[in-house]
């Protein structure tokens, strides 16, 4: 069973809305792909009081254990997602991209 890290923008906007979108995408992916374990880091640290950099370091530790990272639409405008993307590339982790239509319908996976 593959472990997939879901990279979704969080800070710099409406954090509650971003957390909700990431949760809905994670739930949909889990329902559609029961062969995968979807790791949503926005959920992992919602009750913790760490600095941004401390949380990002913990995210990197989780990401290093994953088979793939799936980048949600809009990731390019997020400093955190961009850093996760570079980390995954440097570690040789498979990167996949969710298109804008996926955010609306749950479809549109690109490699």
C-alpha cells in the first residue's frame, strides 16, 4: 500500500478554508483509491502550537517516508508547497499533480 503526501496551500489566505479543502480532497482520494494511504499534513498539525518552520520540518520528516507527493492545484503560489515539492524532488519521491478540475470534482490527475 502506497503512502501519499497531500501538499495543499495553507498560510497566506483563509487557513480554515484551505484546511477544509485539503480535508475534502483527502477524503475523496481515500474513497476513490482505497489502495492508498493519504497523508494530509494540514490535519496532522492542526492542534499543535509550533512555529511555521518547526511544522515544515516535521512535514519534511513525514514526506521523507512517503512513496509519492500529490500537489494540489495552486501549489505554485505557496512557499510551503514549493519547498515540499523541492524536498520531494531532491529525495527522488514521485511527484504528481492534481489539476484545477480535481478541486471541484475529484477528477483530473496528471503525472
